[in-house]
């Protein structure tokens, strides 16, 4: 059936030129954009950020519409700054430019033209550095040192460049890097602390010098008070003199403790001792027994002498005392025989002409008794004992021994006096004797004894008694005086306590020493260092005290107090934690170094996934590409959440979005309403045209497709009325 054809066409998208930076190709129900290099997006509307891939090897990337540009670092060239820039032969480099001194003399215009022929331009001096370079060209040398490139050193200009002679402790091309000298462990006897441009050594006790390599000669201070000092590595040793001990030979040895004085009393002295010997004993240790004077004879530690005087008992006794002795009183057989030998060995011719000498042998009496007459004439050498009825003034203490030949007429009565006679030499036939001892001539035997004298009463209260003729003498112990050593000496008057307070005591005194001093007289400096008082440092002893040289990080009198380094806020960009002898910095993000003073270049790790990284103090910033967000540009922006596609469907994509526009709508956001071609009529975003051909449905449909349209199919009353108007109006 012939039909009037009404063609409906979706507007040809490419007619509106939707591809902003590319070519458009119509497709069924839409179009496709083939983007130019550097552009992307559905309509080639979005610039590609080529800088995201950091193409500039030695320079800074600047993104541009449809491309990028590399601002190369000095000395580099090429599209991606990949080529080291070198000046041609005869040209000299300065600040990424090449300069050449032309020998031609010409005016400005001619010179500028000549430069252009070399692909250059006439130099226009902008600063002092460039001025120096050009001056160097004229003098055939550029002085790079004018820019002072050496941060910690001396710049030496060289042909075509420069060289940095770094200060000690610095390295690097421009002397910008601190050398950590501590890695070489320079401190031989101490701890190394690195610092900018050098280091410090905290030496162990006993060492000094820049590297703690020099032993401290402690002997220079004469620490050994009573001995010889031997310096040693890191210390010293004292070889003490006899009588002294202690680390510094400051302590007197009490030699009296071992009781060296065999027969006397010991008195300790500084560095030695002295023996006060008992009477008669001599020698350093009172080891030599007493000796009798000339003419006296020794027996059992007593001295005996036979006196030539022939006097009575009382006179004889007095004479003995004049010699500092007493009249002999024989106590035993040994003493009797000793005295008898004295007579026999010392008899002279004069003695032989005298009447018989009678020796009164001791019978336990304390003095010689008046004798009883002998019973008969005695033969020479004969000995008898006679007992009588008289009662002697002093009774016998015991019965004497009776030698052989004694008459057996004696009695056992203790009150009966007994006298032993012994004839030494007889000159006549008979012998007669009387009981009056004062009228009986007797040969005196004097015995010098050291035991029986005034000293037996011990009159010397604090001293030693020495018996003398007719008296005695007291040798007082130290710190006592008076006749009987009864008076205490006030030693405190002489201020014996050098560094302390004196308190007088009986027979002496006591010193209460000030701090840092010791010894009997507070004369000895106390070596406080022997107890190692410096907990974290080196101890130096001094008179009356000591000083502590503390290790780094410690303070206080005994280096017991940790220095709170954190009080000085050493951690520039971080939190400080105080520690024993030091501190630790916990740096904030983006900082490093011992004191958190060094900024971390976070950009070196390329943290910005879809953007450009800009380093800053303590962190970095990411400049994200369009369509990306987040700290590291890692998060895709869902542009569809804002419904950008006005007349279409939004599809989110990494770094962007795409609008699938409804038929007839164009533009990146489907914001451009469709326009019908000439001869077509618009209704509800579609274009209609009445075809004059009257053909069948199949032919009509084919004809519409030839126009890029389709045969209209009325869907509602409004579309029906619109098509009806086309017929009525001839559209």
C-alpha cells in the first residue's frame, strides 16, 4: 500500500563537532572520538598529564595542553633532559648557557647579526656572575668560584671548572656533606661524639688528648705521699716506703701489732716504730741481754763483786748501796757455788795472812744473820751447820739445804737459828768467833740487782721507773708529765690537728677531722676516689675532697644526675625522650637526623600515584591529575555523584567519567540540545520529515535509513498531532 513516508532521524552527532581535540566518527546511535596525542576523554576534552610519568630525567616537568615541557637542570638538554649539555668546542658554559668571545670588532647590530649566524644571541649581562664569566672569557678563564659553590671549604678555580678543597670534617662536590668521623673510631680510650665538621672524644679516666691517645701522668701530682710513683696506662701505682701502705702510701703501718720489742714496750711512729727496752736490755728490738760493768761478774742476770773491805754487816750493806747494789743474800746452791768461786779465784797473799774468812751462806733470811760460833776448828774447805738456842731477830722462811759433811746435831725447829760455815783458808790451829756481827770482820760480797728498788712500789703512774742511787726517776709515757707522771699534758695547746678539732684526753688527745681528711692528726688527705664516688665520670682527688669530671649527659657532685638534654629542645621537629647519659629524638613524619633537623624528601619514593609530588619541610604535597584525589592521588573521584550528564547516563572511569547522551544530545555533559537539518522538524528531541514519495512500508523504511533515520512509529497522542501538522502544513 502506497504510504506517505515520515522519517525520524537521530541528529548526526559529529555535525556538532563534539571531539574537542580529535576526529569524530558517527556510529549507530552515537559517535567515536579519536584523540590527538596528549588528550583523552570521550570528547578528547581532557589533557593527559604526561608529567605523572616523570619523563624529565634531569629537570622539572611542566604539563601543557596536549603535551609537556621539560625545564632541564643546568648542564642538561634534550626533550626529556636526558642528554648532558656540552658546549661546542671554543664555547664556555655558565648557568646552562654557552658563551664565546668573538674577536671581531663590530657595532652592536653587526655583532648581534654575527651571533645569530652561530645560532646564538648577543650577550646581555644580567648579574655579577655573568659579568665575571664574560670577563673570564676575555682573559681566557671563567671563575666559577665567584658563585661560592663550596659550602664548607675553599674554592679553587680551574680551567673549565672549579674544585672544592673541603674543610676538615666535610666532603662532597661542594663540601656540603658532614663526615661522620666516629665511624673510624678515632677515640682510642674514650667515646666518640660526632658533630658538624668534626668530632669530640669523651676520654676514659686516666687518658687525655684529642683522640684520648695520651696517658695522663698522674705521678706529676705526686699522689704517693710516702713512696715512689710509677705511671701506668690509664692510671698509676705507688711503691710504698717501709712502714707505709694504702693506694697513695698515705696509711702508716702499725709495726707494734706484731710485737717486735722482745724485752721492752713498742711505740708506733709514722713510717716505723721505737722500742723502749727494759733495764739492761739493748738492741733495736731489745734483743741483747744486759752486760755487767768492768770488775763485776754475771750470774743469772745479776752482777756480783767481791769488796776488799772487811767491815761489819750493817756497814757492808751500806757500802753496797753506794754502788747501786745490795748485800748478797744467797738463795740457792748455784749462787753459793758462784760466790765461793769468786773468793777462791780472787784470794791474794794479803788475804792468806788474815784470820779465816767466813762466808755466811743464805738460810732463807732476807739479810745475813749474826753467826753462831763454829763447833770446832774446820779444815780448809770444810763446811758445817750450827744450830743454837738464841732466837734471831728475823725467822727463817724455810730450812736451808744441808750439804755433805754437815753435822747432824741440827734440829728441825723453825725458830732455831742455823748458820752454815765454810772455811776458805786457815792460818792457825784454832778458830774463835763471837755473835756480835758488828765486831766480826767479814768479806763483803755485793750483788747488783735490777729488781729490788724503789721502783717495786711502781710510783710512776703513767711511765717507766728507773732506780737511782738514793731514789728513782720516772720516764713518762708520751703525753704525761710530773714527778710520778701523774699529770696529763694538754696536747691541744699545740694545735696538733691540722685539719680538724682537738679534744684533750688523759694521756693523749683526739682529733675530729674535717670532711676529706683522716689520720691521727688529720694530716692525711682522704682519697675519696678510692671508693669510686663518681658514678658516671672520672674522679680527681684533691686536698680535703675530690672533683668529678662527668661523662657527657651527666652532672651533679658525683655525676649521679642525668642531664635532661630535652630541656634545651634539641629535637627540632620531633619529640625528645631523655635517657641516662643522653637523649633520643622521635621525629615527626617527614623529618630525620639525630635532632630531626633533616627534611626527608618523600618525593624520591614517588608517593603521588596519579599526580605531581612537591616536597616541603616535614612532608610533601601531591598535585593530583583531574579525576583523582587523596593524599597520594590514589583515590578516583566519582564524578558521576554530581550527575554531570544532563541528558544522558554517566559512567565513572579512573581519573574521569563518560556521558552516554540520550539521542539528539551532545557535549561532554550531554548539555547541547539537538538541532535538525534544514527541511527537518524537531519534536521531543527527534527530527521528523515528510517524504513526498508514496511507497510501501518496506521501501519507505529503506528510504529513511538512507537519510540516517528510521520510519516514524507514533507512540503517543502528542507525536500523532505533531505528524498531523506536518501533513496539513506541507512539512
